């Protein structure tokens, strides 16, 4: 999922607004994938969801800063 997202991100290298939208979609899918994975494994906890959400948020902050200086 992340590899495909990165490929699409690179495809739109000249369009920072599209890249930002793609980054948001990837971050949301990352959190959803984490929730589904841990739910299937039977170890889904609030702490795990907070971790996935914080990692996605940090990546969004970094990419936002890189795209829109």
C-alpha cells in the first residue's frame, strides 16, 4: 500500500496540491490498515490506535512542511 502510494506521489511531482491530497489518503489508509490488522489479530487497543494516528500525523506535518514552505 505504501509503495503504491509513494509511486503515485512521485507521479504527481509537479503538483504539490495533488501530492498533499495523496499524502492525506495514504495516512488515512495507514491508520485504517493498522486498525484492521490489529482487530484481526485480536490485539487492538486504544494505545495502538493512538500510535498509528500520531505516526500518520507526524508524516503529514513533515510532508506539509516539505511541499509548502
